[in-house]
């Protein structure tokens, strides 16, 4: 009996996000659901980009904000769920900890 190694079992599936999203857009209701989440995902992308560009980990950002890493993680995750939205003050604190300013625009 041949013994299997982890490499024999592990067969990664390539991910092509653009192709997968394009295919999903053809499903009934997907585009409407996707569009409904645009504001949340745009905001989340802006937060994550600000943290990345500032070179901060969640833990380092938390220290600057005077909170915990798990609170920063929950804040970033809250924009992807209906459980609750962060306050303006929290978003401002996050931005300032990244060396940024919070600006809200209605377009």
C-alpha cells in the first residue's frame, strides 16, 4: 500500500475573481445583491488600504486607537455584515490612527 503525502492530497483550485464574478453576474438577483453592497465594500477597501499603506498591523493600529486587536478586527468585519455599523467617531479614530483624515462625500 502506497503512503500518501500531503502534496498528493493537496490540489489547489485556481481562483480567477474577475471570471468568477462575471459568471456570477449572469445569475438572477446576483447583480442587484452585488450593487447593494457596493458602499460597504468600498468603505472596507478604503479602510484596509489606509491601514496597509500606513504599514500597520491590526495590533499596531489598535494600540494607536487605544483599543484591542479584536476590536479592530470586528470593526473591519462589521462593514461586511448587518450586525452593526461603526460610528463616525470610530471611523475617524481609525483614519487618524492611520495618519489619515476621514472625509465623507455624497455623490
